[in-house]
């Protein structure tokens, strides 16, 4: 028996073999990996996980690969920070940050999904990998393709942050900047995927790719001493990450690794691209696509593939979805850095801004365990905050010049 049963349509339930397919031929619903959980249950244990590698591959038994991992061996198992300073400002004694700003190798949560996707792409015999990206995915596919010696094409919107563009070019893939937004890029890539026999990680091998996000839920539970949190605050782009956090927690409960899961999952979007948040607010059960206009470019998907499922996951958990303006995003980035020493990108600013709103709305009790997902690194989106941070003191290399600057700066508690 194999741990992977096959692919299964999320809408009509029709089953397919575990190949490079992502859409149901009958109802056009998305396909998802289905597993033989009885088989997995006999193999997996908490002890086995604890003795495993300090990477997401400690959960290999719950990931959609048949052999051993071959790509991205160091992704995942990022720090869980007890955020006491930020918690004190927000009135929370058990606030935690899941810190994927230091994920390996490209400093975002995307290293999880790409490690799984490229290992699977190699298993399926592909020699070329590709993606449609809002930025971080392209960085991660480029780096992992270099490591795996696969030909690589990454498609990005033309107006990405310079750190993310450079973060592709350094690995020498084929970088295609498309004159359009992410939704245009994605549409183009669906056409390209129909013409060329390539593994598009978030298109034809999306069912495998998306499973990598479950590891954020597994790590959260394990790092909280095998307990689910009371609340999770999760950024939404395509909505895949959020739905897979719900799936990962449910799997851990079914395996008996954690007590009954009552986690309220809350979604975070930028106001300039909030198709899922507005559906939630207006109590619609369909997503109305929008044209993105936000500094949170990594979340700027106007027509999110898993938006509907993310909405259902939030509603089913008793959570809510909130939005943050560009100004609140910058404030969130600064607040996080100032209180916890974590420099997150704009998506992290969205998450922190929404966390702050939820705290203000009294959605949390003081002692609730709240986990905020910080999914990308601030060094990649410097232009978003550069104008808000002031400048260094410029002085001459003399003590007198320093002391004069100190007088001018009037720092509380410092004798001049
Ligand atoms: C891609 C991305 C997300 C969200 O991913 P989805 O699964 O598409 O919702 C969140 N944060 C960052 C930094 C990302 O790059």
C-alpha cells in the first residue's frame, strides 16, 4: 500500500491518479491529494516526528511524495517566538509569532510549498519547473531549481519590489516580467502550461505544492507542546495557506496528536486587495474578483484560486477576516520590528495590523494562545517602509561631533 491514494475533486469527489493534474474534468473543481490515513497511522508517531530532521521533512509521512525528499532539505521548522513585548502592548500574555521570515533558503513561507512541489515534480519526471508568482514563490522556485539542477521559468508582474526581482536573477533562472498584474500573469501561465510539458508549481502540480503549507500547522502544534492554538491569524493571497492550516490541524486531531481543535482561524488581507475579506463582510458565499492596489504585493491576488475555501475555513472555525490599509501595514511592520526585533515584509505588516484590530475588538481573552503567521522577510520589500524610518545621524569622526548630535537628539534618560 502507498500513502498517496490519488487526487480527488474537492467538489464532486471524482478520483484521479496522482499525476500532474489540478482540475476535475467533469465539474472543473480543484483536485486535492487524498491519503491512505490508515496506512499513515500505522507508520507515524510523535516520537518518530521528534526524532526526525529539524525541517518540514519531519512530517514526511503526511506529505505527498512517494520516495525520500530530494529538494529543499532545510525548509521549515522555523522559530516560534513567545512575543512578550508585542503581547504586552496588545493585552495578550500568550501571543506567539511563527517566524517564517527566516525560512530556508529564500526567507519566506514559500520554501515549504516549493520543497514539496519540486521533490514531487522530480518524482513525476519533469526536467523544467515554472511558476506564476507575486514574488516570494518565484524566489523560492528559482533557488530550489538551481539546487535541483532543473530548468526554470518564473513569471512575475513587471512592477515587483527590486529585492524580489534580484532575488530571482541571482539564481540564473529565466525571469519573465509580464506587463500586467498577478492575475494576468496567472492567466498567461495557464496557457503556457497547456503548451509546454513543464511543472508549474502552482498550476498543474498545485495539489502537491499546496500540501506543503500544512507543515505550518504541524509545527505550530508541536511547538506549542502538541496543542492547537486558540486563535490563528493568517494572511490570505490565493487562500491556499489558510485552508491548509485548517487541514493540518484537523489531521493532527484525527491522528490523536493534539486534543480537540477549537482554533478560530482569522484571515488578513490588504484593503487594496480584499476579495475574501469583503465576501466575509458582506456575507456572500462567492468571491468577487478585484483589481489589486496595495503595497502588500505578495498578497495581491485579485481572483484568488482558493478564496472560496479560505472563506469557508474561516467561517467554519468561528473566525473573522479583517483588512489593513497601506498606512496600517507600514505601522504593523514598524510595530513588529520595534517590539520583537523581527523585520517582516508587507504581508507581515498586514498580519500584525489585523492582529492589532482583533485585539482592539476584544476577540481574544487575555490568556488565549494566539499565533500570528509572519510569512516573509522585510529585506525584500524595503521600498514599502523606506520613507517612514527617518535617517541615521550624520556626524564627523570626533567625540565632539557625536556629543553635539546627542544634544540635538534629546534622548530621554541620556545625560548630555
Ligand atoms: C504567498 C504568500 C502568502 C499567502 O499565500 P496563499 O497560500 O496564496 O494564500 C502569505 N505571505 C507571503 C509572504 C506570501 O509570499
